[in-house]
C-alpha cells in the first residue's frame, strides 16, 4: 500500500501496478511551510512569488503530470482521466483535526500496526 502518486510514477516507468481506490479514503493535504526566521529581507519577494506560483495552473499541471492531484479545479478537469474517482473522500478535519488524529490514530492504531 502506498500513495497514489508513487504508484502512478511506477506505472509511468512501465511497471505493472494495479491501483485500487477504496470508496472512502483520506485526501493527503500537502502544505507549504514558510519559516520566516530563515528568510532574509532581500529574499522576501522571491519567497512570496514561489508560494504564489505553486498554485498557478502551470505548476498545478506539472504536479498532475507527475502523479499529484492538482488543487486547481480547471487543471483537475484536464487530468481527470488519470485519477480514479474517490466516492467519499475525507480530510483530517473530519477526524477531529490533527491533535485528535495524532492521539487517537497515529500514536495508537498506526504505531501498533507498524510494530508487528
């Protein structure tokens, strides 16, 4: 079991992978972290431009070409055939947020399964 983008990457290399998508699955939310203490004043403009670019259609198409689902709805439509439909996607917020998910899922269920 792995992330969809990893399976799509392997398929792109000619490997025979079957991608099974469950009816319900969590949407992976890739985030950008900006660490202000690491940004010098002369870098501020470049950092802001990069962050803005990541959500532009050009960048979203690059993500989609490499197996990452775009968040731009128009780009998503362009690549719709590449990705299986998830009937009931959910997010960490549906699990009560990160604090709850970490305590009740990651630190308990997930860690126990990884120790076996």
